[in-house]
C-alpha cells in the first residue's frame, strides 16, 4: 500500500512540476521577453519623438518592424526552431538588416550609437530568451565547452555562420511583422 501512495505522490509531484514549467513559468518567460522588447521599442519611440530621427525614417521603421515581429511571435522563438531555421532555412535574397546597418553607419555618431544600442538590446534579449531556458541549448553549450576545454580538434562543417543565422532570424521577424501590417489578412477572418 505504501508503494502505491508513494507512486501516486510521485506522479502528482511530476505533474505539478510539468504544469508549473510549461504553463506558468513558460508563459512568464515569454511575457518577460516581450516586456524587454516593449521597453526597447518604447525608448526608440521616445527618441524619435524627441526629433532626433523621423518616424518614417527607414532606420527607425526597420528596427520598429523587427521588434514588432519578435514581440508578436515570441512564443515561437525557441532554440529548436532557431536551430532548424539556421540549418534548413533559406538565406534571404535581400537582407534588410544589412541594408539597415549600412544606412545606420552613414548617420551622425549620436543617432548611429542610439540605433545600434537599440539593435544590440534586441539581439541580447532574443539570445537570452532562446538560450537561457532551453535544456537542449544547455547541452549543446556544455558539449561545446567540453570540446573547447579539452582542446579536441573536431572537424565540423559549418552550415551557417553566426551572421547568416542572425540574418535568417531577423528577416523572418521582419516578414512576420509585415504580415501584421497587411490589412488583407483581416479580410479573410
């Protein structure tokens, strides 16, 4: 009888942990990520409202669209999706973020620094969101650290570099953001 009680306590405890992680903590994590992005977007809006940059300036609108796309699809931004997209996703033919970076480099130092700071905040929030809460990411990072510490020479063909992965993710976020702005998607509802 004691084994049945202990087993039922174990099952109830495991179910409670599963519920807390996947329904409570997971939702909190997504909301916290979105809140960080809202903060960056709000700071960027305040900067444009101060007159330092126009609201219709491509440098502003691209960053705004990037943050909007990441906010809207934060629940889909997971380590496994990023990994699959990086390995299997098509590289964008035109990378809006490369064009954005080239445009930002031509700006005055104050504007350039402010826009690059906002972009860095978006990148770091996204990286933290993807890596910090994924057990699979932890395992991959641990294996990479062990290989580096042991200085094991492993010949691995890199399918995509960090810049290409970033380009694919940012392009995906920008495309998803443009779908939000399209009024035709509302007509089908």
